[in-house]
C-alpha cells in the first residue's frame, strides 16, 4: 500500500490518543521486555573474544573480529618521527576538540575530522535549574544505566556539568532561551527533571561550530586527512606515539607523543547485527581496536544503544536519527492499528524493545521495499502547540525530510531502532587515563560512565567533561616525563597471540571507513 494511505490511521486516531496517559512499565515488566526483544539479548549475535585483555568475554561478532584484526603497519616500518609533540589528540569531534583546547598551553597537535558530535540533535544534559541538582542527575543516569555505571566517573560528570555549560556559553554557544532570556531546559527520556540545554535540533552542530572556531583561533596545529592506524609503545609498555596513514598518498607518518588522547568516537558503521546506524562514516570503532591491541582493557562491550527513532522511509534516510526531542515534546509512537504501545519517554532500551515487539508481533507498518517500522506522530506537535511548532523547534529535521518531499508537520514519519551508541568502551579513570600509561581516552570510545543504557544528552556532557579532564591531565603529565622510545613491540606480541589462536581471517583493523564507503 502507498505510504500516504498507511498514514491515514495516525490522523484518524489522533484525537482519541490525546486523551490517553500511558503509565511507565514496572521494573519487572521492563526487564522482561528488554530480555525478550532488545538486540543486546540475541545470543547468536555474540561470541567470546579469543585473546587480549578481554579474552573469554562475550561481545558482538563484528566487534570481536575488529579487536582481533590485523594491523596494517609492516613490522619493519622506519619509526623515525616526522613530528614530536607533548600531547597528540586523535579525533576532531567534541571530546577531541575540548581535549585539544584544554591541552593547548602544552602545544597539542590535533587531528581534526568528521564526527558524531555534529550529528547530536537533542541537547546536552546539565543540572542547572533550582528544581534540579547534580545528585538528581546522578540518580536518573544510574537508573537509566541499570545501576551498572561507574559511580566515580558519573559523579564527576554530573558535578562538572554546570561549569561545562558556562564554558560553552563563554565561547559563544547559542543555547535556546525562553522569552525572558533565561536558558530553556527540556526533559529527555528517563529523566525526572527537565535539564536538556538545546540549540533547536542541531545542538551538536552548534557546539562544534564554536569549538572548531576556537581550535582555529588558538592556532592549534592540525594534521588533516591523516588517520591513526597504530599506536607506538615504549620499552615499559606505555604509549609513546602513533603511526598515521596519509589518506591521500597512503604513506605512513610516525608521530612521537609523550601522551596520546584517543577521541575517536563510536562503532555504528560496524552495523552490528545488520542494523542501520545514525553514525557518520568514520564511526568504525578505531579507538577500541587500537587501545585493545596496546593492552587497554575494555568495559561492557556486550551492550549497545539502539536509538528508538531511526528513519525507515524514505530509503535514502535509512537509519538517520529522528531526534528524541520530538517524543520529549509529546510525539506519540503509533502502531499499524493506530494504538500507542509504550510511554514515549521511558528509557531508550525500553522504547526500542517495545517498537521491535510491535514489529515482530505483526503490528508494524511495512514499506514497499519490505522494511518495517512504527509511526512517530509529528503533526501532533502542531495540534498541541500550534501551527509552526515543528518548523520552529526542529528545523534540521524538517529539512532532512523536505529534501524528499515529506512535510513532517503534516505527515507522521516511519521509524525503527537504529544503532546509535556503544554503551561501553575503553576503561578509564577519572582523569581519562586508560590502563596503558600515557594513553588517554575521551568521549564515546571510553566506557563505564553510562552503564548499560545511556540517557539522552549525557553524551555531549561526557565529551566536554572528559575531553577537558583528559586534555588537562595529559598536558600536565607531558611536562614531567621524557619522550619514550618508539617501538611496535606490542604489535609483534599481538600478532604472535593471533597466530597462536589460529586467527587466519584477520580483518584490517582499524577499519577507518566501512568497505562500502571506501574509494580506491
Ligand atoms: O544524546 C543523544 O543521543 C541525543 C541527544 C539524541 C537525540 O535523539 O537527539
């Protein structure tokens, strides 16, 4: 059936649905739902990692293969450095830019590239109102993460949130304000209080506009169009630098660095279990693979976030994020019978599981190409808050769909969970340092903070807080240590382990880009 004919049920049932209040599930119901439908619980998607710091632990097959993958660097590479720096920041998104700015006084060289941060739409969580507190923020995040969050990392993040907001405002980020000029806060899924600072639905883009400007203003040295393909280790096993690959001429470039900060983001482009993703093309888990090979421990690599609302139609947008902000403002999720089926502001793992349940039990809507999803009633916002609301509050989303002739103020959109975020990552301490000396990790590549399910808006805050901490600590450390020797000894050890475990099908790791995006 034509998509417009299928949409009719949403328009027809709107008035009835507006009278309903849907209760949240009880803890027991949530658990049952998640175990039955959440992709984290599909047993055949997992296998044990064969060797390395997490040997024997289960992770998804795609990540296990990446972690056990083959370094592209030849064993006899000439390790004479082309550059020598105090702090090398790998990754030019939010965490990398924040780290570089805070380490700037020590002369950091930054690799600036594409990132997920620019794609973050719905806001940054900070407890700044009189009714709210960092403690409340702590408790909401802990509950959302199924109590599996690292308490120390979380305490630091919520407590430093207000100072981060102040820093961003000082740099010129234009957060939304109310008619009196006060900062406007919105409520996200799983949060007990409104605490999201937003810039319409392009919060990450606005933050990156300002951070990138500041990186340029501060004349921080950039190495563009180069990707890190290996880390270097000293005789004591500490991290002492990196090998880059120039993406233009494919040549290797060696950088000696007293400290290295990995801010390489997530893994959406591994398309775990065949899921589409909201992530940019560079999100291939490079930081995880590099850190693992040099000996860093990973945490919670068996849990991933499938954002409830990824686009299902049109085909060109598959997996693209449809911000949670729309549900925060009251958008209903609606099945093929025109029914609501979950409290839209429950945590993401619960909402995604319930969408998958509706689709698996035959209450989803099938497109002509055979994809399935449920409706997000976007026109409801116009009915509730007046004409023009959707365009005013979600201009980026309006444009995303308008390119394909879809007016989301008039018609609902079809959505299904999309691979959005890795809940775990490299284990770090409160200064962002991994278990490998002088190797720091910030942002999505790090793990522990969010437990088994991250709350909306906590990622942007994580980037800023731990970008700052990693940058500051790495810069201070660099003052007190000499440059270590540059070796590939850990790579040789890793290759020997790989042979011992019979890994014959080692994929190239890091991947840098998914195979379908590579242009030879
Ligand atoms: O933190 C996020 O993942 C976020 C704000 C996403 C969104 O739905 O906008």
